[in-house]
C-alpha cells in the first residue's frame, strides 16, 4: 500500500504534494522539489506560470458554478454545504474547507468539508478569530508558527481565512486549511474574496445568521 504523506509541501513546479525529505533546504524555501530543481530555470518558470494560471482558471470557472448552485435556494445551510463541497473537490491543496458564522460574541461552526472541527471560536483567537478581529483576510504559510492557532487537525500546515461581509457587518468567514506549508497565495486570496461576496446573500442578519431550513 502506498504510504500516505501526512504533511509536506506542494511543489510549485510539478504541483505535487511531497514529503519534507523530497525537498532540499533551498528547495523548501522556494517550494520546489529535488526532482524539479534539476530542470533548467526557463522550464521551471514556465511550469510555475502554468500551474498558477490553472489555479486561477479553476477559480474563475467555479464562480458561475457557485452562482448557479445558490440561486433561488431557500435552504442556506445546504447551499453553503454545497459550496464547501465544490471548493474542496476542486483543489488538491484544500484539506479542510468551510464556514464559521458570527453568532453573538463567537464564530460558530457552519457547513464544511473535511475532518471534524471545533464548534466555537472567540474573537481574536486562532486564525479565524484574528480575521474577525481585523476584518481582513489572513494567510498563514505555517500554522505551527502562528501564535494561538487552533489545531482542529494535527495534519493542517497552512491556512487562509477570508471574511464575509453583509454591508459593513462581518458575518462569517471562509476557512481553508492545507496539509502543505505555504499552500495559499494571492490567487487564493483574490478569488476567495470574490466568492465571499457572491455567497454573502445566503446570510441574513447578525441575529439570525442563516435562514432556517
Ligand atoms: N485553525 C482554525 C480553526 C478552525 S479549523 O482550521 C477547521 C483557527 O486557528 O482559527
């Protein structure tokens, strides 16, 4: 049976998820595996560009899919569950993907895909609480170095948390975890922020965050 890699890095040239040992010290800082390091510079750069373009294209294609998934759906819990399922199944670097919703003075676990997660997060606590406090996206390349990170799964190595606004009010966050270090970049940030705007109508008000089924 193939040994499952718990955590490591996504090589920015071949896109594969590989264990720490498959990267040299320099390769780790550049996120390029030993195999790809041997390629000529031009080839590496081209492949890196292609991977980035493919990721942006996938996000671009997801936007109309998400729009049609949530259109005229009264069951907002189900709609958010479907959005997390679609995102989770579209990207190799997504390990956990879901929503935490503002309810009173905590963020409460909403629909998600992935391993079991904590139910509530206080403002300022963990990556989600930090995004809530600062009202802005937080990208964490290495969660082990993030003070107060809440480790719902010991497999998580990097994370992005994107706020969802309704007018001036921040009403939820999109939380995505990866098993790889430094898995999220500006492309993830840009598109997840667009997706956050798109799904905002699924949330009602601060008092009744999601429409009842
Ligand atoms: N890691 C998050 C907690 C939620 S889980 O990742 C699902 C945090 O530090 O806020």
